[in-house]
C-alpha cells in the first residue's frame, strides 16, 4: 500500500481524481479551474505551466460536455457558428494584446464586476425561472458582439470567463440557468482552445499531467452533464452560486495581495 503514496504514483492518481471533480463541477456550473490549478501547483507544476495545463484538461472536459449535451439534444444551435467564430477572433486578439496593453485596470475592475455578479445571482429572480424569458438581443447579435467581447477578455485576462458567459445568457437572452450552463460550453471551449494554442506555442503545457487530468475530466463531465439534464435548475443554481462566491473570494484575495 505504501507504493501508492510515492510521488511517481500518488501524484498522477491525485490529479486523475481532481480531474473527475473538476469535470463534474465544470459541466454543472463552470469554475473547474478552481480545483485543477491548485491541484497542479500542489503537484509541483510551475504557475504559468499550471495555467497552460489547466487549459488543456479544461478543453478535454468541455469537449466531453459539449458532446454529451448534444447527444441529449439540449443545444440551441441557432447562431452558434457566429459565436464560435467571434470568440476565436476575440480570444486571438486578446492574447496578442497581452504584450501591448497593461492589465492593471482589469485587475482593479474585476473584483467590482465579480461582487456585482454575486449580488445579481443572489437576488435575481431570473436564476430561479424554469422557463425561458424575453431576450434583450437577437441570438445573432449576442453571438457576434458578446462572443467577441468575452473571447477577447478570455484571451487577454481570463478569470471568471465562464461566469460572465452564464450571466450574459441569462440577462441578455433570457435563458434559464440550465440553458445557460449548457449553451456556454462550446463557446468557452473555443476560447480555451485558442488560449491553449498560445500556451503550447510558448512551451507552457505539461502534456502528461494534462492528459491525466483530462481522462478524469471525461468521467466527471459525463456525470455532470447527466445530472444537469436530469435535475436541471435545481442542481445548477446552488452550485453556480457557490462557485461564483469562491471565484470572487479568490479574485478579492489576489487583488488584496497585489494592491493592498
């Protein structure tokens, strides 16, 4: 039994298990990186490489969720191609802009945005609705303009991207929280894929650990997708609120460490 706890065996087992948990959480409400990144850091992966490896395992999980939700017939494919293209362009430009635009303003603004989102998710009646409401934008306009903006943010900065997608679907398209978490997947997948290419080009991906966590992501994503389809809003809302609070706490902590 002692052999299971050696670093050569124990670390891959730990990462596989954390991949399952991250995939489960990510398929239901997003935020799997809150589990994946600390797990990779614990395994001794350097911080920047941990971010790149996280993108790799997240892409595997999100692709699995996308396939699972498509199999269950849960997607609204209307306008999706516009969204995927807009996200790809935005993410690519955002990644390029990192070298030219200081991130201090976003680092200062992000805690304010996350606190505003927390207030929205806690008090908005829309998150409790089980029927789709009135849309503020057409799907095409939403996919083009919101897709580009969030894609750019994801490539340029990144934290909270999944949360921004969820809130945008709910507030601007009138989606239920179940519909939002499902339709976010292919768009977030594209943004993460563009980012992964950038990390891979810079040599900042641990492919071994990424594949190990990715294998766990597949199992967790399949289970999470099944739970969302079966239990819908009842399971998504509390987990989404919990993940959003955790992301906000991390953002506030990072802000305090850097600026206070």
